[in-house]
C-alpha cells in the first residue's frame, strides 16, 4: 500500500488486516507510522515513489497494490510529479507480476477539469494502461470524521448563520460515507483479473452543496442556514473565504473548491455487478454526518486530513545539537521546578493546544493564528484529534508533533508561515518530590527577514513563554492536589 499515513490509507490498513491479508506499506519516513496502532502488524518499507529502484523493491512478491497517494494541496508542477510517480509504480508493478492495482480517484464530469481533478484522472489512466489488472474507484465527496470535505462543511455551517456563497452551492454532488469507500477498497482486492476499468462510487443521495450544509445543520442541532448564491464569488475568492472561516488552509481549499465547480454525480452503477453493496445498503448522507459527529465528540477520529504534510512547511527535523548545526540559531530556554508529580505534569503537557489552549495570553496565540491564515497558512484552528493524547506526526494547531517520548519529551515543529524554521520542546523530568519542567523554543532564521522576525517578537516571547511555564506547572500542581484530595 502506498499512502498508508494518509486519511484513507490509515483506515484501510487495519481493515485489510482484519480481512486476513498480510500488508506491506511503503512510506518515505517510517517514523511517521510509529504511533499507528497497527504499525507492528505490517511490514514497513521505505520508498519514494519517484525512485524506480526503491519502488521495484517495495512491490516485490506483492499480489495487490493499493495506490492511495495524491498531491492535494501541493504546489509547483504537481501534475507532472503525480504522473511521474504513477508511471514509476505502474512499471514496477508490471515487472514484478503484481496481480491487481486498486486506485482511489474522484468523480468527475467529461470535458475540461480543474488541475487536481485532471491529474487524478490522468493517474488512473496511467495505472489502467500498465498491463496490470486495475480498478480505479472514482469516489464522490468523502464524508467521515476528519475528512477535509466534512470539516469544510462543518465549519462553514457552524460559523456562519447566513451563507453568502458561490454559485456552485447549486451544483449536484453525490457524497459517500468513508465506511463505504473502505468497504469497496477491501472488496476490490478479490476482483477477477478480467476487470480493468473505472467504477463510479457514490452514496444513495444526490444533493446540492447547499443541501449538504443544511443536512449537516440538522444533524448538529443547528438552525438551517439561509444560503445566497453570489456570482461574484470566484473560485479564488471562495478559497480565501474558506481559508479564513474554516481550519482548511488555502492550499487545500483551492483544489476542493475547484472540484465543486462541476456536477460530480455517478454516471454509472456498474460496481454493483462486481461488488455487492454492503450489508444494510449504502450509508445515507445524514447518517454519515451523524456518525462523523459522534466520532469527533468521542475523540475517536482514526485519521484526519490534518495529518497530511503541509506543502511548503519546513519538514527537516531539528538537528540533535542546533548550536553545531551550521545554522544561525536563536533559542528561548525556560525551566521551573514543580511540586506536581512527573505523571501529572506530563498530562498537562500532552494535552496542550486545541480546545485546551496554550496556557498563556490566548489573544496573542489567536492573533498569530489569524495572521498565519491571512497569508495562506494553516492557522490555529486545526486543533487536535484527541483532547488528551498526541501521536508522532499528527497536527497540533499550527505545529506538528515531530518527536514524542511519552511521559518525558515533546517536540513540535512549526508549520505556520515564518521566515525560517521553528520548534518548541517541552520536557518533564523527576526532581526531588516533584518534577522539573523545561521549555525550549528554537528558531533557524532565513536571511535578514528571519533575524528581524525573531527580534521583533522577543517582547512577546517574554510574556507568552514565561506565562506558559508558570501556568503549565500551576495546572499540574492543581491536578496533583485534586487527585490527592480524591484519594
């Protein structure tokens, strides 16, 4: 499987294991899978999909290959990159004697397409022409906890009591529940070799986008929203609007909105001839929304769009010794003894961010998040997937978990737009009858702008970082006292 760390791939792996398959996953950075609950049940290989030798090694002795990668939210010449990767994988699969390729693309009409829809259709064409029997599932808008499309609908509806909207809110869409997408992907592994074609897959409901928003409102217990289609809202303007009022960054909003310029409805139901519908039938839209809301309220989101890498964000890990890394480096180091136990202090550290906040100057954090949104960054509203637990590689507001040694150490890498690269480290160690909290911010400036940026925010660091140290240790002390009182 390619794309195992993605939204669909991360959910498909355990379902394939449950179905009795042995699974090999191919990733560029195996460390990203460390905290997935199924990581020790699969074979993990390292491969960049543009590296032909690595891909040939990865597909050796494989029966079924799942192709679940795409460059949603990427910049540059992503169409060429996707075409090259698909060609490398198709050639390697044919040479290795792979029996079946399963690809997940998207519903699209005939005629001119947005660049992202065009690229996904082209990837399907390359795989279908590989000589390996291929099924290309073309799915409607995927509705599930943590999916980008669901999050966009949810936040637009939650935030706006009245929705001035682009004219595409009147376009017809055939959404499909993520559980049904996963069902078709698992079943596709056993299709006979003569099946080599695309299949449209969608749920039982064909709706206008505005109806989807109001269907969400009903399931969320909100009043239905008046929606006024405005022809002046171009796709570019709409993407700026979505960027500002939802957690979806502009780079991801652009391809989602571009795909909404068309009616995206299944043109055939031929999948019924080769794969029976799931027991109980396909999941209706409102039922899919209800299930997604239930998962999010319970903190049981398996995977999220937020966990995908952010194009353009720094991705290199922090050198083990920044002072000797060859970079100009600025640091802000603070520490304090706490009467709290190390376990209680760590619980506070691991729960930081999202709705729990950052324990210092909320207005300043919010302003930094809005500033990042205005320049097309991810902003502060990505939140966190689980209120209490963090995993390696997942998003946390405008940070990403780069390293976590549970109970002791957390390193976050900044994904906000800054002229350089930034990290925040939080460390807990036992000390006497309590513990010691250590907090270090590290910044590698890029050029003069990076140096000016660091010195311009130094006064704010004095307030924000000092406040974090005081409030995090105080919160841990209160939690320890509360626990002792309960005993």
